[in-house]
C-alpha cells in the first residue's frame, strides 16, 4: 500500500519500538489491512497529511495482515481497520511513548491540525547572559536559534522534537 518513496513509511514488529523511540514528534501510525476498503480510501488523505507535516510530524503504517505484525497489532488492541494511533512526546515509566486513539475526521486537514496541536516545544528561551552557561551545561550538542520573535516557530518545535534527547535546544 505504501511504496518506496512514499512520505508514509512502513513499520513492522521488528523496527516499531526502535523507530518510535528516536523522536518526540507527533507520530501517526495507521494499522491497516491491504484488502480493507476503508484503508484504501484513507490512503490518499493520510499521504497528503504526511506531506503537509514534513519536519513537524511523522506518519507510519503497519500492515496487520502480515503474520510478523499480528502480535504488534494485538499489543495495540487493533480491533478494526484502519486504526489510527498517535504517539505523543509523553513517555511511560519504561520510556516508551504514550499513544492516543485518533478519533478525528479522516481528512488530511484534520490530521494536520491534530498533529500541530500535539507538537511540543522542547526548546527553552534564553536571555543573552544565559547563553554561555547553556553551552557549557551538559555533554549533549547544542542548537540555538537567535530570533526576535515572541513565539517559537513550528519548524523549530519539530526539529527539537525530532532530536529530543540527542541535542539540547
């Protein structure tokens, strides 16, 4: 259903936890079956939402018809198709990302709006006299955005969520 070159990336039981652990960006996961008519009709909207949120959200798909993925689909209580789960930046005590069932409209505009509403701001605002202390504070690499804007840009939030725990913002 999602071919090589698609903005929606396939996931499987073997890479699911590893891929989701790499980012804190809002992450949609579509659990589907290739024969499902509703899954097929959702495909263009899901792909469009993925393209419209490049850099701020991730979109993946799990084929629940494949035997290797059936335990993963059961783990997330997939009862029907398509099932959309959204993984937030919030983590469990074990460090895995929390998920919520996406109950919104199955249109790209609604999924984009929902993804944007979940985008965390993992960067912090610094006064000019705090910059030296920030740079020297930990062993993590640092990223600094110099701006006179009052609000944090959506793309900067997306970048900070993508590199969460690997770069300090």
